[in-house]
C-alpha cells in the first residue's frame, strides 16, 4: 500500500487516535496520582509534565492533519453543486478569525460546499498561524481566468520564506524554516489534494504587490 495513499493515511490515523488520546490525558493522570498519594510534586516534575502535555498536543495536531489530508483526497458525500461562492464564504465560521475584504465574480462555480469550507478554513488558519498579531487582515478574491476559477487569499502577516515556496504544498513542508516553525506541514498539502480533484493547483508565494504578507492562490476547474 502506498504510504501516501488515502487508505494508508486513514488506517494510520485510526491506529494513532487511541494512543494519542491516552498521551493527552497522561499528565493529568500522573498529577492526580501525586495528589491522591499526598506527594508534593517538584518543580522539575511539573516542568516535565508540561513538556509531556505540549508534545502530546503536537502529536494530536499531527494526527488531525493526517486525517484532513486523508479526507481531502476523497469527494465529499454531498457531492458537487452549483454555488454562489461569495455568500457562502462570508458565512463560514473561519471568517470570524480575520478582518477580511471579499471580492468574487457573481458567476456560479460547481464544487462541494465542504471543499470550499475546507479551502477557506485552511487559508485563514495559515494566515493566523504566521501572523504576529491575533487578527490578520485578509483580502479574498475569486475571479474567472480562462476556463478556471482563481481564488486568492492575501494576508498582511510575515509572509512565507521564498526558499520553501516551491515545495510548500508537499506533505510536512512548512511556510517557515526551522524546528520551531508552527503547524504540522499538512494543511497546504490537504488543499493541494482538494485542488487535484478539481484538475487544479495551489501555490504559496510572498505577496506580489510589494507589501509584506503571503499570497495563497488556487486554480480550480469548477466553471
């Protein structure tokens, strides 16, 4: 079985869920055991439990990313339908996390609502993740370009490192360099998997209008 196939990823996620949940709960179990035994926890022990909790949350984030990547390769159950994208995008819960301006052609597109929600949710999460403040400003533009629909997300964050942009949509790639770079490196890979189902592609670049920030663009055959 191909290690990047949706079937393999789904099986891997299934097998990792239970032990990951146990690891998430383990620090609290150990803390309760210390209290029940009336044993004072040393500062070093508390520090180790905090580190264990942080690592467990990081593993849980990774497993969730693998689950999203597995789902992205499959057509949602509700299937494709003709949509007016602007009202749907405006109503998505993810939009509450950013201060956004939205400009979309009135032309309908043919895609699954779940896919559109996943695309917007990951684009917003990516903007928040790499922003120095809590509420990024984002411009979202959707327009017809030849036979495809181009959807662009432009934010005012730090912007991606140009060195990793060519491989930013590969699994486990990150939009920043270094071991402390945030994220699981799977969000943009999930977007790329969705785009591939629509005969399209995803690209991440620094903003090309001369301002600081990221530009995430998708070209989808949904017209």
